[in-house]
């Protein structure tokens, strides 16, 4: 028995020390997005890919400049037999052949140095189109990087939404647990005095156990989501981010919504596909360039020294070179067809993505409208649930209702308050999704609040447009719903009069 007590004390101390190691941090959404965009591995990888495409484009442009090659050789010769022929020597070759062989020079080394320059003049516009293709690929990769940043920013919003939901659940469940514990205490005293049946006490204890389990699950979600968020932001694992109502910009509704046509122009994923299409069109022309001959301007300088024989200096040369691969007339056709088939693939992807964006806009618009209606309904439901609990509590105190009615009214009241908090948060989240589907979201998440009109002076948008498929999480709404905490139900111990028959 004593060992069990020490074990419980040890677990309690360990739990307190583990909580003490976490560092509560109040981090605004704007700061969190800035940290994610500067430290996220996904964003860094996207930026690296952009730099790679930029270097590849610059390397392709370098092919416009002439190629200059310099080479030199120094060779040792071993008893080289050298015969010089000229017109005079040809006339007297038969007369003094043996004498010329005896007097012929024998060089011992050979030195050659040369410099060649070549500049392409025409290659079927292959170089021009290759540069255009590389530039469009670079622009496409830049658009993909911007899209990655958009997704990373929305991931931060998602984690903030989930973390707020979990922390709000913990807060509400703790308050409900206090009320349930007080009810169990009151019921225990009433059961001892014979005022209620034992099964009523067991029902209250069962409800308390369920709330404990719900609280443990919510606390687990807080720890997990907080870990995901601090990992994304590259913070210490001991950091505990506390999401509050003032973590978001209260002027969020000051941003106007754009039309569906604007969304098709501003979506970075669609912009990337458009640049890929342009790059593939240039690649088709590159493949067709093989049907034309290549023309280049060449020039060079040669210097040569053969020991005891000849010395050549200032030997300049200049000319034009032309080449034509005749086999490309029947081989290159497949490459052109492959490039055209690739263009059809990209056009199909572009059409599919356009339809998907239009669908997302409609879904986001409907999702935002639904969130506004849910906010209105749940606000009314809180008032109704409060009044219902008050009436059931009075009837229970007067013996006109049983324990089941009381516990059910208590659960409905708590659920209504949770739904109201989530609904008001969902209005803001759905508006973020609405903005995300119609315009770049990063400038909104990193804006200067002095540049827009406060949202209280503007009307909330209704059906002007919207985002991706509806998500099952919620985000912290403005401070207008900060008073949604559960009402304390521990005002006085409950006493029940004898039920009338």
C-alpha cells in the first residue's frame, strides 16, 4: 500500500515537471507564417529548385557566345626520316637521290600551338527556342515555388485552427468537469440521506468519467498538434504555442473578394502549367530545327616548330562551316510527334486544373455561406440550451423531472456552447479559404493592418466567390466570441424535494 502511494506521488511529480518544461508562447499567425516561409524544408526545397532552373537557363544563354579553344603539343621525335619535296628536288631526284638522303635533316622535337574560335550562325532557330524553353521552365518553377509557399501558409493556418479547437475543448471540458464533480459530490450526500436512488448517483459518476475521457483526448490532441506546429516552425519541442482570439488579424474581412476570372489568373499552380505549355511549344520548335542545316563561323591561329626543319608563325585562318544530318529527315519525325503529344498532355492538365479551380471556388463559396448560417443557428441554440437547462434544473429541484433529463440538458448546453465557439471560428476559417481560392493568400497573412479598413466597418461578404474542399477544423474568430466559456454550475449544493406521486 505504501509502495502504491509512492508510485502515485512519483507519477504526479513527473507529470508536473513535464508540464513545467514546456514554454508557453503566444505567437501571432502572421509571425508563424513568416517563420514557416523562412524555415520550412518544403519552402527551402522549392527555392533551391528555382535556383537550379535559373542556373540552367543562364547556362543555355551562354551557348549564344563563341566557343574559344586553345591547345598545344610538344612531342619528342625518335630518328624521324624526313624527306622534303620541291620542284627542284623533283627534277634532280634521280640524279642525286643518294646524296639527298645523306643530307636530309633529322628533327628531334615537334611543337604545335593552335587557337580555334567557332560561333553558330544558324541552326534552325534551335538555340533561340532552347533559350525560350529554359526561361519558361524557370518561370514555371518559380510559380510552383509560390504555390508551395501558399500551401505552407495554409498548413500553418490549419495547425492554428486545430490547435485552437483542441485548446478550446480542453477549456470547456475542464469547466464541465468541475460541474460534474460538484454534482457527484452533491449526489453522494443526497444518496446517503436517501433523497435519490443509487442509480442516479451512478449516472452522474458515469457522466463524469466520460468527461474525463473527453478531456484526456483533447489534451492529447493539443500535444500532438502543438508538436506538428513547432516542428514545421523549427522551434524547440518544449515550446507550447497558445492560440488566442487576438492571434489573428481582426481586419481580415477588410480584404475584398475577386471574381472567378481573377482566380484563374492569380492561381500559381495554373500559372505554372501555363509556363510549362509555353516551354513545350518551344521544345517542339527545337525538335523541328533538326530538319535544317547548321551554319557556323570559324577562325583559328596555328604556330608550329619542327626542330631543324620548319617553323610556322602567324598562320591565321577564317571560314564558314556547314553541316547537315541527312538521317534526321526520317529519324527526327518521331521526336517532333513526341513533343506534340507532350503538348496535348499539358493542355489536358491545364483544362482539368481549370475545372478543379472552378469547383473549388464554388465549394468555398458554399462553405462560407454555410458557416455564416451555422454561426447564426448555434448562437440561437446557446440561448435555447441555457434556458432549457434552467427549466429542467428547476423541475428537477421540484421533483418534476428525473436525473436523465438533467444530465441530458447539461450535455446539450455544453455541446451548444462548443458548437457556437467552433461556428464563429469556422466563419473566419472559411473566409481564409475563400480568399485562398481567389487570390494569393501569403500577402494577406503578412499584410499591414494599417492599409485596410477595419472589418467592423465593413459588411461580411455573402456570395461573391471562394476554396478548396471543406475542412473539418475551425479557426479562432475575432474577439466577439471570447465570452463563450461554460457557465459554472456549482452555485449551491443541489437539494431535491420529495417527488410528488
